C-alpha cells in the first residue's frame, strides 16, 4: 500500500477517535496500548452483538423447526466465538511498537487502513446476518444457506485482516531511532 498524506492520516485518526471510545491513535507511546485495547474492546463488543443476533435467529429456527439451517447457524456461532478468542489471545511477542518514543520507517497509515478495513468487515458482517434472518423469515432456505456461506467468508476475511494487523505490529522493530 502506498503511503497516505498527512491530511488523510489526520482524517482517519479523527474518524476512528469518534467511532471508538478511548481510541487515541498510535503517535505517542503512552497512547498505543490504550488505543489497541480500545480497538480490541470495540471489536469484541461488535462480535458479541453479532453472536447475540445469531443466537436469536438460531432460537427462532429451532422454534420453527427449520432443521435444514441449524448446522449453518451452529457453524456461524462457532466461528464468531473463535473470532472473539482470536482477538483475546493476540500476542505481539517482543514487538517494540508499543514502547519506542518515535516510530521510524513505519507507515502508520497502513495500520489505520487495516483498522478501517476491519471495521468495514464488521459492518458487512452485521448486514449479512440481518439478510440471513430476512431470508430465513421469508422461508427462502436455499438463500439462507448461501447467506450463511457469505457470513462465514466475511468471518474468515475478518480473521485474516486481524492477523495482518497483528503481524504488522508484531514485526515492528526499532530502526535508527533518533529524536
């Protein structure tokens, strides 16, 4: 990815700060851990909301005896739980990203772009869960299966983006640090 100009970077940070309580950005070492924690908590809350919604749909499917979609719903529930575990267990190893005074040769715009992509994927996920519910309520069970596959694909993409973000942070090393 190409570097982003200063104005775009400021705009991205401002938008993230508005969306996520406690999000301060990664410019200052003292803010990096808090920002990471706020971002993770926000994502965990969104995944919990999605999981609650899928469980409601699952309950309705059980009550309506829609046996053909039970396994789809079970798979979605399991993958949402796994996504939450992945967030909780992310280890950045010996990365110096969180403690160096100045990030040198590190394009923060890449990190912000990945975070925007993750947030976009979370929003898509909710939309697709709602579409799955709509298809189920309409009795279009073949559509429900296709929608379940789309949800699974979005969850896989979410995990891939999260791993890309974690790898970026994990692999940061101190390079020519000068004030």
